[in-house]
């Protein structure tokens, strides 16, 4: 967006200006600047979660709108995503280092046909930060990948992510296969992704739809506590 990147010294900006500049830098896919901005905000005492949501997710929302409106195209969005990942890499250990007690475990992956992973990665990071052990299957997962991972890791939770209206129905394929194999009730199934909603989550037989990573953590805690209570009753 701005042509005068070289003239801007990020550390000299106040918090509000810096966040605005980070929105521009994310938009322009400037990974190093984003990493620097994240570090400056942390050095100023910002909580990692605040940096994540206000600077990074906030910036990505603008990118999302302009992608939707045909102002940005895939190569630019990929650069923005790459810059966001640079910032997330700095935050990840900090979010995970809260020393939270072990809450449970989760297998998570983006469904078949879908390569979006930023939201899923954010959920993984936040879940790890909240004390969950997370096995991340990555992107483009056919039903077999999920089933193998459930068998191998026996997690409390299965999480599925989809960002496309064309791939979200695949979540039902996975849940239906779990039902066929008599596995469905062994796991808490959480689903998420921008095009989903609560109604869709219910319709496909998930336990819950979570609109963002913070809700995912709260919902996971609630369901795991309920599951453990049922088991001990
Ligand atoms: C970045 C991006 C890309 C990048 C992905 C890079 C990457 N590594 O992820 C690239 C450029 C590769 C890309 C490609 C495409 N994209 Co795209 N992309 C986006 C964009 C701009 C942002 C997505 C994002 O990262 N958001 C930020 C994160 C933090 O939010 P989130 O993903 O929603 O995740 C949060 C919640 O949803 C929730 N959540 C997410 N997953 C899960 C899982 C669980 C278990 C839980 C509990 C919660 C949860 O928590 C997360 C954190 O708070 C969106 C626009 C948008 N508004 O969503 C379009 C968007 C999703 N893409 C779109 C399209 C069309 C495509 C392409 C088909 C474009 C093309 N013509 O090639 C391809 C598809 C490729 C494929 N097969 O998957 C459309 C989808 C439209 C539709 N109705 O289906 C969107 C909506 C843009 C638009 N409006 O046109 N894209």
C-alpha cells in the first residue's frame, strides 16, 4: 500500500500507528517487517494473544475483504499469508509457554480439497497454549487420514477446518464414516472455518462449530470436562 517503506522506522511509531503500519505491511506481504512489528509490540508488553488478534488477524481481515472484492489476487494473498506465518512463528512458543496444565488432546486438519491452513494453525497454537496436546494433520486430508490419526493417537477431540463452500460438505463425509464405523461417540468433533456456522455444524452432526480460536479453546475445555465427568460418573 505505502511506497515509502524505507522511510518508516517501526520502533518510532506509537502502538496505534504501528498496528496500522503492520496492516499495510501484511497487505504488502512484508514478512520481515511483520516479524519486527510483532517483536516491538511484545517488547512493549503486549500479550502474545493481543498481538495475534489485533495486529495479525486484524490485518488478515483486510486482506480477506480485498481478496473477496477482486482487489487482491492469489499471489498477493499468499505473500500476506506468508508474512502472517512469520509473525505467528514468533508468537507460537509464547502462547504455548503459559505452563497450562494438560487439558486433553486433539487431532486437527483441513479437509480434502482445501489448502487453507492459517485458521487451523491458529487454533492449534491456541489449543497448545491452553494445555492441549495437538496433532496437526496439515491440509487436504481425506477421511482415511483422520481415521488413521484417531486410531493412532486416540485424542479427545477431532477438529476439522474448511474455508471453501465446496469443501465444507466433506466434514459430513468424515463424520458419517465415523458413524458407520461406530466411532463417532468416542470423540468430540469440533468444526470451524469462515464459511461455516452453527446451523451447519449441527446439520452435519458435529458437537460444535467454533467461530474463532478463542471460542475453540473454551468449547474444547467445556466438552472435555463434560466427557471426563461422564466417565467418572
Ligand atoms: C489466505 C487465503 C487464501 C490463501 C491460503 C493460504 C494459507 N496457507 O492458508 C490462498 C491464496 C492459497 C488461497 C487460495 C484459495 N482461496 Co482463499 N482465502 C484466503 C483468505 C483471504 C483468508 C483466510 C484466512 O487465513 N483467514 C484468517 C484466519 C485466521 O481465519 P479463519 O481461517 O476463518 O480461521 C478462524 C476461524 O474460522 C476458526 N477456525 C478455522 N478452522 C478451524 C477449525 C476448527 C476445528 C475450529 C474449532 C475452528 C476453526 O478459528 C480460526 C482462528 O480464529 C480468505 C478470506 C476470508 N475472509 O476467509 C479466502 C477465501 C477463503 N478463499 C477463497 C477462495 C475462492 C480461494 C481459491 C479457490 C482461489 C482460487 N481461485 O484459486 C483458492 C482455493 C485453494 C484450495 N483448494 O484450498 C474464498 C472462498 C469462497 C467460498 N465461498 O468458498 C475466500 C472466502 C475469499 C473470497 N471471499 O473469495 N486463499
